[in-house]
C-alpha cells in the first residue's frame, strides 16, 4: 500500500451521513434472524412428544444460561467458571420466595436478576480490583461458586441439603407459572425468555457499553488510554450476564418443582453454562444458542439410539455407561473438528 | 494563576525495582508546540509517556496538564482531559474492523451514530479510509501505525504523545506520514514526538529534548541540540551528519 | 405423543413398568444392581403366568438412567410415562426421587420408591408416591432401640455413644431420631461429629475426636467410601470402645465391605434394612440373580425386586392397568411375605410410607455379613462387646 | 493481559518477600495459635496436623501433574481426576489379575499413563493448543473425563473395588497415628516433586518446557520442537498422576468416578501455588490439606471446605499470580 | 547457501507470495527491500518454517527444507530474528540468551555470551531484567543476541535496526558485517534501505509478493526507482 502523498482534508469535514461505508445492517439482520427463529421454534411443541418436550425445555434452559455466560466470557473476555453461582441464586430466589412467601415467580425473576447481577458485580469487582486475569480469574469465580454451594448446604433458611419443593397446584395458574404437565406453555415461556436474552445481547454488543467491553477484552491498556473506564465496561457485561443466567435459574425451579444445592450451585452447572457456548462459538450472538441446540438433545438422542441399538450394535444393549461414553466421544469430535465452535467455524468458511 | 504552558512536568521520577527509568524530569510544552524527544534506547522516553498518560503511576513529581494537576490519574481520566498517547508496539483491537477501532475512540464524546461518521472522517484524514471495513489484525505495519494515530485523533485531543509512529515505515511511507503530522500540528494540535528517525525529527520538531539515563540531557533548538558533542556521543554517533 | 393412562391400555397384552435408577455416573454400581433386580422381578412374574387378573397380561420393564442427576431423572420419568408406563419404581437418591415423585404426581402415575431415605419426600402430601424402605427417622429410632437392647443383653447397658455422620439431610435426620430415642433408652450421644460428603478421604481425625469423648460405642451413619474410612480409622486408633455400630450405613452391611475393609471390618455392627437371609424365597432369588448377572444381589437390588412385586400385586388387586385404579389398589395393599427383614407385611400409611419397614442388626463375622439381631432373624450369634469371643 | 503495573507489582512482591518464608511463618504461627488458644486437646490437634500433612501430600501428588499441563500448555485439564481413577484401576487390574504387589504395579502404571498422556496431547489437543485456544481443550478434557469414567464403568462395573497393601497398619508419630500407606504416599509426593523440579531446572528438556511455556513461537525459533514438548509435558503430567493413583489405591475404595472429587481441589492448589510451579503445587497441596483437616476441628462437615476456598481467594487477592507464579 | 525457487506462501486461504525466487550465496549479505506489506516478513517466515510454503522449493545448503518444521531448520543452522521479536517475556536476559543456545552444546554458552555482550554491552548490565520490561530497542538487541547464541551458519533478520538509536542502528549494521565475516550467511530485511544496501553484496526488491528487481547493493542504491520508493531521496 504505497500511497502518493495527497494533501489531507481537515478533520472537521465529515463524510456524507449516507456514506455507504457507514451503513451497518448487522443489528437489523440479527433481529430478523431472531424473529424468524422464534417463529419456527414456537411450533416445536406441536411435533414433540412428552419426553421430546422435556428435553427441548432443558435445552432452552441451557441456551439461556449459555447466552448469559457468553456476554461476560465471550464479549467481556472474563472467563467465568462459576456461573453456577448466578444460576443458583436465581433458582433459590425463586424457590425461597415462592415456597416461604408465596411470591409469584414472575416477580422472582426480576428480584433474582437484580440480586444475581449485584453479587456478580461484587465478585467481578474484587477479582478485577486485585488484578486477577485469565485462568486465575476463572478459578476465582469457580471458588466463589463452590463457596455458595457449601454455604447453602449449611443454611437452615435454605433447607440445607434438602432444597425446596414447589407445591403442586390443583389447577393451571399464570401468576404462579404452573400448568398441566406437558403443556406447551412450559416450552413457550423459556423460549420467550431466550428470545429476550438474545435480543439483549444483540443490542448490547452494538451499544456503547458493549463496544467498550469488547475493546477492553482485546487490549485493556490501549482501551484505557482511549479514555474507556475499563472497570465500568466490564462490570456492565458481568451484570447483564449474571442477570440473564439467574432468570434461567428461576425458571428451572418452576419447571422441575424441586431444587437442591447440587442442582443449583453444583460445579456441573457451571460447566453446563460453558459447553453450549464453546461448542457453538464463543463471543458470537448465535453460538450459544446453536451449541445448546446441539448439546441439549445429544445425550438423549444417543441414549435412545442405544436403548434399542441397530442390529450390528445390539451386543452393546444395556451396557451401563455406554451412552454417556458415546456422548463424550461425540463432544470431543465436535470440538476437534470445529475448534472455533459450530457457528464460528461456519462463519469463517463463509467469509473466505 | 498566570498563563502557563499547556503541559508542565516537574521533577517526574519513576523507579522500577531499583532501576530509575525516569529521574526528576522537568519539561514544559506550550500550546500548539511540536516537541521532539530523542535519546538512546532505554533512556526513558516511553516510560515518560506512560507517566504523562497515566499508564504508570509516577514515583515522584507532578504532571499539570492545561492547568489541572493530573498526577497519578488513571489513564482513562487523563485521556478524557485531552492528553492522548499512542503505543510504540501497535495495539489494535484485533477482533474489530479498522473503522470500529476508531469509532471506539470517537464514542468518547459522541452518540453512536455520529461517532461512526466522525471516525470515518478521521480515517479519511489519515488516508486509511479504504481499509475501513478490513479487520485490523491483517493490516500491514504502515496501516497499523496510521490506525494508532487515527484512534488517538478520534479522541480530539489537545495534545498527543506519539511514540515512534514512523518506526518500521519505509522512507516512501514516511513522507506522507510526516506531511500528515505537519498538517495536524498546523490545525492546532500540540505534539510530543518520540522518534529515532532523525530526518523526521528534524523536519518536524520546533524544540528538541534529549533524554539520557532517565534525565533530560539537554534541550533547545533542534539544529543546535544535535550539534552538541554530548548528544552526538550519547545518541547520534560519530558517523552521523 | 400420548399421555400416561391411555398409553397404558393401548396394548393390553403387555403392561409397562418404568424403572429409574442411576445406571451411569458415580452411583452406577448400585444403580445397575437395582435395575437388574427390577428386571429379574418382571421376568419371574411373567414366568409365573403374568398378571392373572388381567388374563395373564405380561409385564414389560422399560429402564431409565437418571445419571444421578435430578433433572435427568425427571425427563426420564416423563419419557417413561409418555411411553405408557402404568407405574414407576426408583430411584435410590433422595433428590432425584423428589423430582420423579413430582412428575408422577402430576402425571397421575403411581411411583413405588424402592430406595430413597429422606423423610421429606413423602411430606409433600403426594398421593401417588409409596415407599417400601424405612425412612431416615424410623431407622434412627429403631437403630437406637436395637442398640439399647444389645447393650442390655450383653449384661452391661450402653450409656454413651459418639456419633459420626455424613453432612446433609440423611445424616442429620437419622442422628436426630437416634438421639431422641436413645435418650428414652438412657443412652446419651456425648459427641456428634459431621463430616463432608465430598473430598472426605481420611477419617482419622474425626474418629479420634469421637474416641476422645470415651464413649461405650461409636455410631456411624453415611455411605460406602466414608464408612470404610471410618472402620479403618477405628481399627488403627484402637479406641477403648465396645463396638463400632452403623445405622443406615451404606458400607457396614454391603457385600463388598469385608473385602474392602480387611481386618478392620471384623465384627463391625450395622443396623439397617436388609433382605431376610433366612427366607428360602430370598435365597432362591439371590442365587438366580447372581447366576444371571454375575454379581451378588445386594439389599437395594432386592428392594427394587420387591417394589415391582408391589406393583404387580396392585395390578392383581385392581384388575386394571389404569394408573388411577392401580394407585387405589396399592394404597390399600398388604403383602405378607416381604423379601426384607421387616416387622410385618408391607402396607402403606396415608403418607405412602411402608408401616412395617424397619431395620435389623448385622455384623461382619469371618468376612461375611451375618444377621445377628433380633434373634428370629439371626443367622449367627451376636458378638458383643466386640472382640469378646477371644 | 500485559498490564505493566501488574508486572511491577509482581516484581516488587518478588524481591521484597520470598513466598516460602512467608508461607512457612504464617502456617507455623497459625498452628501455634491453634495449640495455645485453640482450646482443643493437643493430642487431637497433633493428629489433625499429621493427617493434614499426609492428606496434603496426596493432594500435592495429584496437583503436580496438573500444574505442568496447566502452566505449560494452558490446558485446563478436567480429565485429571479421571486419569487418576484410570491409573488406580490399572494398578487394581495388575494387583487383582497377575497378583503383582501394589507398589510394583504403580511403577508399571507410570509408563502406561505417560503414553496415554502423549497420545491425548498428540491426537486430541495439539490442533487446539497450537491455535492458542483455551476453551477447546477444556471441553475436550471434559469429554475425556466422561469417557474415561464410563469406559471404566463398562469394564469394571460400578461396584466398589479395593486393593490390599503389604504394609497394612499404622504407627505412632508424635502421639498421632499415621498409616504406613499414607506415609508412603507422602514420601512419594515429595520424591516426585523433587524429581520434576530437577528435570525442569537441570535438563535441557526442562529448559525447552520452560521456553515453550514462556513463548511457543520463540521456542521454535531457537530450535525447540514445540509439538514434542507439548506431548512430553502432558505425558509427564499423566505419569505423575499415575504415581498418585498407585500410591492412593491402598487407602481408597475404587469406583469409576472416585478421582473426580480431586480435580476441583487440584485446580485450587495449582492456581494457589502458581501455574506451572511444581514447588507451588507441592506447598499448595500441603496448605490445603492442613486447612481442611485442622479447620475441620472448628468447622465440621463442609465448613472446612468453605475455609479452603476462602483461603484460596484471599491468597489470590494478595498475590494475583499465585504463590510461585511468574506472571 | 540459501535458495528460494518460485516460493508461494500466505495466511490461510490468502496467498501473499507469488513465485518468489532468490538466492543467497555462501557468506553473502543479501538484503530484501520493499514497501510495507510487500511480503518481506512473509518471505522470511516461510524460509524459517513458521509458515509453510504452499508452492516452490526452499534449499538450505542444497537440501530442500520447505517441508521442515521451524526447529528442524534451526538445527540445520538457520536462525531467524522475527519482526515481533518473539522473546521469552517472563524470563530474564540471561535465560533468554541461554535459551538461544538451546540447539548448541552447553559448553558453547560462555563464549557466545561474551560475543553477544561485546556487541550489545547494555545487555550485560541487565542480566536479570525480565525481557518484557525492557525498552523497545533493548528488546531488539536481545532478539538479535539470542539468535547469535545459536552460532548460526545462516541468519535472517527482519528489520533489525527498527527502533534503535542512530548510533546503535549504525553499530548493528556494522555488526552484521562482522557477523558475516565470522562466516555467517545473512539475509536481511531493512527499512534503513540506504544503510542496508551499503553493506549488501546483492539485494532484491519485492513488490506485492513478487520480486521485481535484483542486483548488487550498489546498483540498486543508484537505481532511480529504488531511490524514489525506498530511499526517500
Ligand atoms: N516495567 C519495567 N520494569 C523494569 N524496568 C523497566 C520497566 N519498564 C521499563 N523499564 C526500563 O526503564 C528504562 C526506560 O525504558 P523505556 O521503554 O522508557 O526506554 P525508551 O527510551 O522508550 O527506549 P526505546 O527508544 O528503546 O523505546 C529501560 O532501561 C527499561 O529497561
Ligand atoms: N497473520 C496475517 N494474517 C493475514 N494477513 C497477513 C498476516 N500477516 C501479514 N498479512 C498480510 O500479508 C501482507 C504482507 O505482509 P508482510 O508482513 O510480509 O509485509 P512486509 O513486507 O513485512 O511489510 P512490513 O514492512 O510492514 O513488515 C500484508 O498485506 C499483510 O496485511
Ligand atoms: Mg520506547
Ligand atoms: Mg515485515
């Protein structure tokens, strides 16, 4: 790129407002995809059976968690290894308010989101304040999640290891978010929540705060020398991330009618928040959703296939552990074949 | 108080675990001045910039910018007062396009829409507009250098600290860059300029400061300064000129 | 997709029973045994001509794997109900059982709990859940009674115990119940020591702390690995006690305990629900099980077998495979020859708890689990105080 | 994060206080406090300390392998615990089958696990690690953990297994009981720690490992075969886990998922000690072991674990790069 | 000594070098000059085995090396000083230099160290400073020093004088001639084209991934096109 020196125009001369290079249709395109996607998914319950739906719902819960996780770890660049903490806060806030105070889960969702955001911001602030980065940050968040788990197991108000049972109401109730077993509403509601979560990510990523967060992720020093309040930018990402994850937790309690410490705060939950995002593609809007859509049903599919396996495999029938082993193998293969995640890899192919 | 220079540095000192990188430096830069800084490798030029821009906390001394004492302020706070630096080793936001890189800086005092437009304007000014859409990661060195500059300019600074913006540019690339810097200065930008390429230093600097072992060795009119034997001895080398 | 009930009657010649156990994951060992137990029960019933009341309809067991996770357990339960199961058995873990119970309740399908100890499961007022095994509280209570009697029989009453138990609902409620009953019997729990369920890989300190309060007996409630650690620690520290006594202890009466604990397991006592080693029927079932699956049939596995029998009996009684009627039948059922060493026939109270479920005391003698108390279940004589036989 | 100010902070800390002395002093003071004002029977305290140190040895043994893999390859190896289980079952198989004595079996397990580690890196992780991704490897090892656990389940069933030891029994140590097998494990930990430290410090392999850890491309430019170093590192990590597994079998009831509980603590220990620092992992292991057992005197049940994580977080805040961390 | 025959190379699907051919004779200094983004670094990276040539041949001492890994090429005696220096940031100066001698017997280290310290005295005074805390120029010196530690028979330098003070830049340039005189073949990419050409036996000009000019240093230094584009005169 050898330029011949031309006398440069003074800075204040702005390009025309309708300059094609200024056009940025990204957000609009994402929104269209979102609308279409939701419309299509909304029809699923009509074709799914009882089990199909329960798997689909679990998948949706995964997806919401992953979308939340991705805001902090993908776009914010702070790898959270302790999102169980925020999912758990959601699940327990919902359970506690409902069981002990009869408060509607809808309200709990808001309370939980705020509470979890506050906690998340506090934790993140401490970690960043003390300059924890990379693996150290990740493990610190993990440690906090573990502490939450252990503390909950020792708190009488939260029934220690017993957890909470949601009372089964005789009839459907919107306010209490309870419907006939297998009602499509159990699918549509989390679908709506997911849609909102994705919408938030789309808007956030393009917002000032979102742009700042990504800049800080790429190069903290450069960002701060451009006048960006790096701490603030990061904490906003954390707050959104934790809030969304908490809502997933509230819904979990509602749908499963029972939540205990392990279901809410167990380290497995933290991992479940990460897997879809990584499989689908970290730091992308659709990666977590696609990842969840793949991983969620995967184990059930494998189990179903192996329950009555094709002839040549029949000798394997009923070997306990086989289904999980196969599932694990598939997981490994996906990651190796698509190192940037399904969405990330496909997008790269597309571009070049 | 009486009208004072845009940047006042008094007794600025920075020590790293025993080693004194910058020791009691006093410099003052007038508004709209173009100050060149030269000095051997390790003289403390970059560290000085880091101290001024708040990237590093000083061990001692004061930094007063535009009448405000900014000593010990965080980098982001300093940057918002209109004192902006560039980096010797370029640090683009790799995940973003060139335009987005600059927009980030424009956002400092604009709405998102205007920022994007303003950023493009800046890119045009630094002749990087044709790369607006490309990802900053794959820019060649010359592009990256301009990007560093563009990002700083997008902050609309009063004063800009340029750390070796010409390093790594072939002579053919340098000319337009020098041209550009001259224009910017003409438009009223104050500049502190660290560079080892003497041709450029001489072409641009109104005043020249020579640093050595963290101290100000000497300063004054460029032509005179580079004639000083101690400067030749410490920096330029005999076979120069 | 079909909802529970009509699915059941859609094909009258075979009746599906769903079995949910952790056949993979950390508990896969016992989970597998229990699933096999249920399978064997179905096979036996079919071999004996199926459900007579439904003109010889055959039973079919479809198995689900909870992987030890509550939400997996739940979706498995929904799958099985969806596939037309008229009743469920399961699930070994209390939290998984909670979820499945909720599903069963809302799906209106009877759920016979083979193993799951937590009292709370049946405190929800669920109408479709029944439990065969004794719950934590009753085990704690009868554990205390038995201990007291054993003391008296030995001539010198037991007055003090130190209690080691695993943290969590299970350990807590067994201990609470024990403490309450023990007080009545004149036994004081001089020390309570809880240990964590995870990352517990050495019991020496805890046991030493227990011994420091020099009790007559050290009582322990927990699962297998921690049980082994405690037994080993006791034999290493050789505290001056009259015995190590497990209540609802997952190790002390497990078939693989003697081998796992070696010398240190000798003469350890265990108050727990257990299959009736004196019953010929049980003996026959266990030999056939071992032949078929190559593993010894532990008590948990027998309970799964028993649970299937309960459902079968319910079907016979109601003469219908409609889950609603089946539930009715089970709630009023009475099974006279339980496979377990219970205090009487299997019948459920209004909560769904088996009234006569109780514990007996076992002891490790020459590397085998022997029933030693009460007398009418005994297979060997009780050795107490431990080591008193020379 | 190349944040210069962190850099200095680290440097200043490094010159001003040597971690080992600080740690040693703190630990001694705290333990003294427990004796004097702890209000517990001193015999019991001694017991808890002895137990804690021995337990710490076990933790160290598991963490040493992890710290290499974590520090050099930047791989968050979730399969560490399962690899531990795997080596336990290898030893079990050798003992139960041909009847080889347990400690001999351990020696045999080492090369097997070393090969396994090399294999995992070469065929599962290399493509990902060379692209510098951290999440990819994390997931692969997660999958690996599930895979190992369930394959073991398919082979050995889930019933608890156990392995006898020639040195059953225990002896008295400062009025506390210590079982031979645990003391042997502790000694093993120390030996492995020393051996690895020597390898890293003295041998050219160690040199190349440190080079790769510092800057893979730079290492290639001075003639280091980076892929090979990666594979060897993972191999060594796996091998030291084999030692851990072997030495632990005598006092562990084997189930296909017995090792997993160690993974979490191992990570805590590795980060506490500082990524890639063998010494750090050893010291960290001892600290955690002590905190857990001595803490249990006052906080029964999971209380002591809460304490463990609290200590972990506090140490990180005081020293963001871990006790012996470089960055 | 070093020969490139129609080498093609690039990043992912994007080809940067198209049929680049050049030769560097035994104990020669050859410089490669070109605009920013012309492909100089890419050429050196291909030679060093950091990126794989997608076409053509690279011969080192007559042996094809285009398929060899970077470390194998180093063992074959060819060292590369990267544009981004690739130092061991967290290791100190001495460790960096010792690491440089990785491919050499440890006995050689002492002598090599002295040689490097003669060339860059500042390094001797910073033995225990961590590399990533050094100044831009100091890092540059360390990078060159590290390469020399390996006693190369063939050395490729990517902009060695970038960011160096004029006197030091001059020193480096003269140092390169000294290095050559110790029997090392040198391929150098320089912005300081005039100084580079002054010491080069031969030189090539690369434009957008293709060699467009070649000749002796002196010839090119006088070539009007070169003067215009790369000497800024
Ligand atoms: N974080 C640090 N820790 C220790 N020493 C440092 C640190 N940063 C810089 N130094 C030292 O301070 C001195 C000044 O460094 P600085 O980068 O300011 O030099 P410079 O004038 O920019 O040199 P160059 O022209 O080569 O860039 C150097 O000797 C450098 O090694
Ligand atoms: N990692 C990369 N990925 C994609 N493109 C790249 C990458 N590195 C360089 N390029 C592109 O390859 C072309 C040649 O780059 P190269 O670094 O070889 O140029 P150069 O001659 O060394 O220029 P400079 O003087 O800036 O170093 C440039 O257009 C650059 O944008
Ligand atoms: Mg500098
Ligand atoms: Mg280059």
